[in-house]
DNA sequence: GATTAGGGTTTG
């Protein structure tokens, strides 16, 4: 064998045992691998990639199993592959984002202006654990495959790249960290299973940690529960009930008790509290909905999977007796009648102590003052209080979010989209000035819309030290853009500044619209306090590329407005009631007011918090106690002086959110 | 031999 010849090791895989002894053949490797940015429509290629997204194999409506896998490599290009096979085994065995795959004989074709990979005759795959430092052992059903030292290097290099460029399974969380409303991936052991009806199956699983809220208990017919009854009973406070629907039912039915599972895109919801139920504690529902969106599905993990090995060690170390005690307290709560409200409160106290989901104060040294005493005293004072939230206003969340100027302290409404669109439409009729395009600060491109009377849009790409960067870190300015266009661009670029041409330079379009759109946050400036400067002033930020809203606002002479929640709480501690104001950016609810209007998830979290603090359909005796820090202050109106109260230094405990 | 799905959450 000449020194330049590579060695191809042909590993012969017999069932699950990989032969330790490579058969050494003196042949030149025949496989070449195409970088993902060089794929040509119509070709059949071999590729390597790190898994960016995947749907675990599921039965398609046709004859085959299907798995959708998106991969990326060092070229930063992404390829989505449609993998089909009659045989489940020949699809890649991917367990999580970041795994490394090698595909042989993948056909590249075009679909909707993008290329995609599809299985073709002779398709085969190897999958490797993506974690740095773990052994490079392929998962595959292929009995014979090549694996050279070059392959080893490719996998290792991709692991390093993926560790920096692909966010690992952040969705993989423990039951103890589960939030009241979220989608996540769960690694767990199956302890019980029951068919509930034709379209759903109940899975009872645990991962050794205690969820922050008790699990809902799904009802099923007597005798339909599979699993060891003693064990199910012993673990009842640590297991959660997952309802699995529709297309996942068949797979769920086939699962063996005691197997280790990864359940992808599991959904938690708070169980509505109904008057029939005696408990005033929120319960969590776990759903694996129908469909395969976001890779929703179930995969059985082998015993030798490193996550399973870790889970097994952890499950063995759990002290079950500790959770048995809590169970007894739970039983007390479930069984007592509503007439024993003081007992219930004491249970509530235990629960709150354990899970601390009620409002906390930073000022633990202060003694609690009854509201009746506060009402008799002059202002200004500070108090620690313990009360229940009898009512709050406004009830509609979007009405509680306002814009506050830290300089002149004015409060204003967040502009409605239709108002923004009017201003943008008006501005779009003005002609961009070509003299202001392509300067040392930015490169400009003029686009002409096709269907709207040839409207001109100019995008100015701000350079970093004279060089254009990738969109993710590039700030752009837009002239003549409408709301939908700005919205689309804000998804691609670091930030978008709506501008217009003036005599000397580009200037901020109008403070009636955001001066900067960054991610989901629309930043506004105060009309009264801002003293606008032109866009060339951004030059001062270019070197450091410090494109924070604060820096940009300062460079442009803008006083940025803060998003705040403004609410009135009516508090009641049995001795009296007090109206208390809350003005909060993000500390109180642990939810940024600046992002909530553009986030369904945050809105749901907020609704859930208010639902917990002020549960509808319940008597006030059953409301949770809140601990707050408030201060009183004098407000003089035209006729008289009034004492007002405001919450501060108070937060909702993290566990609730 | 073609089809399946074509990533971007249910509404139980």
C-alpha cells in the first residue's frame, strides 16, 4: 500500500454488535462529501451535517415511514431532507438536535425555490452523538459501511462547529423545571399506560424530579391500566399523566412499560379550576397533541444511550420516602370540604413555602402592617403588607401596557398598528434622495415594488468599519417601507430604523413610529424630550458595533420610552381594602413589558399569573395570599390632597412563571 | 412504480 493511499475500514455489523476487528482493505475511498452550500439540483450526493431540526420517524399517509431532518455544516447552509423508508430501521437514528449525520445517496431536488434532500435508491445513513468528547460510534442499521479516519475527523470537526453554531436541545428540561405553559422535550421512564378512548392514550412517566405543580389525573376505565400497580402507587407524586393523541396513539400503544422515552414537543397547560374541585391548587395538564409540528413525537431510547444512563443513575438515587410525606398533605387538601377553610389555608401555606409561587418582597425585616392601620396614617410611608388580590384593572392585558418617558414622566398608549401604517404609507409617497445613498456609513439598495404603483423602497445597510456584515449583526435603515416589510426585515437583521431623506442627511422618519425595531421589540422615543440628530451620528457607534437601543437612541438624540405595565390592584386583608398602583417594566411579573405585545407565550404566562393571583369563580377565602412592599405618597389635585399607594421592590416568584 | 412531506405547535 502506498503511503498516500488511505485505509478504508469496513466494519461488519452483526445485529447490534459491531465487530471490534476492522477488515483492512487496501482501496481508495470512493465517497466524496459535498458541502451543503454547493448542492446542485438534480444531483445525488453524499453529505455530512449537524442536525438542526428533526421529526422522529412517523408513519406517512403513503406506504413509508417518514422523517424530516434539517442539517447544517460549516458552510452555514441548511438542507432540509425528506427521508422515506418502508423499513423504520433504515431512517437515521437521531435522538436530539446537534447529533451528527452522514447521508449516502441523497437526491437533491428543488421545491418551492429551495433545494431539499430526498432519499433515493440505496440511501443509507450513519448518526453520531453530537456531544464533544463522546466516542465516535455510528448508529446505523447498515450491516456494512465504510468509516475512515477522515470520517472520524469530519465528525469531530462538525461536533466542534455545532457546539458553537447550533443551539443544543435547550428544550430538554426536567419535570421540576417545567413551566405552566410551554412546549418541551422530556426524557423519562414509562411506568404506566392506559387506553383512554379511540383517539388517546395515557402515559404515566417520571424523571425523578418533582414538578412545580401536581399533575392532573387522567380518568380511565378500571382494569385498563398497564404497569406494576404498586410501583405506580409508590411513584404517584412523581409521575405525570400525559395524554397522547391521534397519530401518536399507535406508537404509544406499542410502548413497553419500563422503557425510556424521549417525548418531543410535549405541551403543558394549567388545568382550569372548576367549582366542583375542592383543591385550589393549580394542576398541570400534559398533552402530546396530534400532528408532527416542531418534531412532535415519541422515541424509545436504548438502555445504553448516555442520557438514559444518566437518568437511570438519577432515578436510583431518588429518596421516595421524602415525596411520600408530601403526598399525605396533598390528600388532606383533596379531601377536605370547603367549610374547613382555615385548614385549607394552612395547606396553602405549606404549598407556598415549598413552591413559593406568590409575590415576594425584598424587605423581609419589616413587620406586616394591616391595611386598616395603613388607611389611618399620613404619607409618605413604606409598608410590608399581606393581602389578597380582590380585583385588578385593566382586565385586558393590552390595556395595561403603556409607554413611559423616564425624563418627563409622561405616559402614553402604545400606538396601534393601523396608526403606524398610516404614517408609513404617508412617508412612502415621498421620494428618496439618491444623493443620500451609498455613503461611507452604509451601502444602499433601491427596490421597486411590483404591484403597488412601483413604490420605491431603499434599504441602507450599515457597514462595520467599512465592511458589510452578515444580516444577523447588521443594522439597516429603510425608506419607504410599509409595516409588513419592516416586520419581515426585522426577522433577518439585527435592527431596522425607519428613515426618510432630508436636505443634508437621512433622518428618523417620525417619532410616531418606532425609531428602532429589534427582534420583537419596537422601540419608541419621547416626542417632547428628544432632540433629533441625523443618521451620520451613528458613525460614533460603528467601530464597537454597539447597536443597543440605548446607544442608538443616544447617538440620534432620542429619549427612549420604556414599556411598562400600569395596573391598579384592589387588595384586601380582611381588615380593609386598599387600591394600589403598579408600574413595572419587567421586575414584578418577570415578564418584559416591551416584548409581551408581540409574544403569545408571554401573554399566556401573564394570563396564568393573574389567574393564579385572582382565581375567577372562587371565594376570596380561597385566593392565595400575596406579600407586597408598598409606599404611600401624597397627590394634590385641584380640590384636595389624596394619599396614593404604589407597589415596589416586589416580584412574582420564578416558579410560577 | 408513485406516493408519502415539503419543519414552524392543539384547542382534546
